[in-house]
């Protein structure tokens, strides 16, 4: 009995010590995923696994896409990635002195104890990196996303329904988000990722209905007429999906589109502003050269505002046209839903009996989608990265020339 009591006491002490051991190792609980953002104006999202390793790095705006182009940061620790982001931002002129103290903002969500320790660690790393670079900057902690905002983000990066996401807690949403970020790691711009997930959702929705049509067709006999009507509606739906996906891609992703051309002009205008700021930072504020440079900067900033307005107008026009195609596609889908609701009990029973077979067919489409998307649009994906790298090289050259 005494031996058993000793074992119980020892086990209790070990269990009590586990949280402290975990905290000392600065690692989250097993199986958890942490979301972290680093905002210097380039805004970057990191997804961190339970081994304190970064599994996904995502650009949350165009400046961040420029910063991340060509970089290999996955597999590093959050501290290492934070230091790299500060250095990259400095090299590209995003931390140029302009008379104001620069701010690096960090947010974390996940395991609360780990998140606080991680914030302290990455904030210290960022501060040291900026001190080493001679940059007058401060690090601040930002509020993490609320649960509903996190659900909205997960909805954009997965095929889960709103109902399924509503049942998930914060940690499950982090896991969904991390999986989506890993899946689209090669799609560096927001436009590419949006086109990808929209097309994938349409592919899966169509696959489900194609599987339904196949089951009805196999029933034969009296069901041939029902299959014919459903298949005709499915063909119309397919055409609407194709038109929508092609328009979205050609309008928002293709380098030849007005939207992308306006984006290129906006990037060029911003580069000129940053170049002028870098030059201004090297001048004596009391000198005539400084006054002239300040006037040039003011003109460059006005040109940037004009380019931004043109870019936003192009986006608004494209979205208005896109909404018309979405409406057409939704109407075609509604027609299919109406037919499905009117299926006889025999058809519904057969669909239920073949549910597993149908799900396998749909999953095969899901699994093969990225490879097909990459094969179809690989050249555009590479061109997007090349354009971003070219922009980054231009910004870096301006800083190096100081």
C-alpha cells in the first residue's frame, strides 16, 4: 500500500509539473496551431505548429507579397521569421526614417500561455533586429482576431460550410486556416488565392451534382427522362461556372487585365514615393536640397493617390461585372436545387445508398484540384512572383544607393 501511495504521489507531482515543463520549453500544447501576424505596413501572417515551427507564411497585402517573393521562411521558428521580416522590410525601404518612430505590430491567438511567451520572445527579437539596423522603432501588441472574424477568414480559405465553421472552436479554426494556407503556399497574391478557392468550390459543387446525375442515369428505365432534364440543367450550370471562373481569373489575375495593369502602375507609383523618401532621409532638413526633395515627394505622393484611385475604380468595375455572373450562376444552381427537392423517394433512397461512392468521386476531384490549377495557370503564377521580385529588387536598389 505504501508503495502504491508513493507511485500515486509521484504521478501527481509529475502531472502538476507538466504545465511548467511545457512553458519552459516555450511550446504550445500538443496538436495546437497558433496564428501570428507581423505588421510593418507589409502585413504578414504566420501559422505556427506545436513544435514552435512556422508551417505557413502568407502575405496579407500587396506590400507583404513583394516582401515575401522568393523567400523561404517555412520551417523556421517564429523568432527567426520575425527577424527576417524586419531585415527584409528594412532592405526594401519600408522602415526608412522619415522623422517618425516606426512601429512593428504583432498579434497572436491560440494557447494563451504560449502566445504570451511567444509575443515576449518575438517582440524582443524584432526590437534587437531594429536596434542592430539603427532604426528608431517600437514593438506593440495588437488584439488578435475575434472568433467571428476568424471564422470569416477560415471560410475564405476552405470549403467548409458556414454551419460547419459555426460549430468550430478557435483551435479548430486555426487548424482549418493552417491547412488552407499550406495548400495555397505557392499562390503568393490574394487575387490568386481567391480565384483558386472560388474555382475549387465550384469544381466540388459541380462534382456533387455530376455524381447525382450519374446515379439517376444508372437507374435507367422510367428515370431516363428525369436524368435528361437534370443533366440539361447541369450543363447550363457548368457553363455559368466556367464563365464566372474565367472572368474572375482573366480580370483579377491575368497580367494583361486592366486590374493588373492598374496594380502595376500603383506599385510603380509607390516605389517612386519610397525612393523619394529614402533620398529625403539622407538630406539635411535645413538645406535647399531638402526643400526641393520634399516638394518632389509631395508630387510623387499625389501621383500615388491618383494611381490608387484608378486601381480602386478598376476593382469596383470588375467586381460589378463579376456580381452579374455570380447572379447568373446562382440562378442556375437554384434551378438544380428545385429539381433535387422534387426527386421521388426512390431516387432519394438510391442517392443515399450510393452516398459513399459519390463522396469518393467528389474527394477525388478535391485532391486533384491544385495540381490541375497549377498546371493550367503555372505560367501566370510564376509571372506574378517574378513581377513581385522585380518590384522588391527596385526598392532594395533604392535603399542600397543611399
